[in-house]
C-alpha cells in the first residue's frame, strides 16, 4: 500500500511545477512501514501558458510515479533476497 500526503502541487508564476510529497510504502497484512520518503520535484515549462504549466505538473507526477515504482521494486527485491528462496516473500502478497 502506498500512502501519499501531498504538501505542494502547483505551478509558480513562471510556469515551473512544484510537487512536494511525503509518502510511505506499507505492508497491508502487517501494517509495517517498508519505506518512508519525502520527495520534492520541479519541472520547468518553456513559457508560462496554462497548457505548459499543466504539462509541467503532469511531468512532475510522472517522475514521482517512477520514483514510487523504483522503491517498490527495490523493496520486493530486498524481501526476496532475505527470504533466501528466490521467490516472493509472503509478506508482499
């Protein structure tokens, strides 16, 4: 389970998108926190139009989703390595 607390998600007057979030990856069964992060991203738009600001916000969200995916992947790989079986740990089902 990924829990996300959005702190900032807005463009500035120049059209630069700002995304700041605190988030954590939690094991649903045990409620144990597997990873806890704070992410701050910016994406600059060329120009300052509404369309460009929205595109920058979208890019920041895309970059954030990649970060989440990497942490999930690394956490799963770590759990597999700890299980010593080469198979997915039952904690991540």
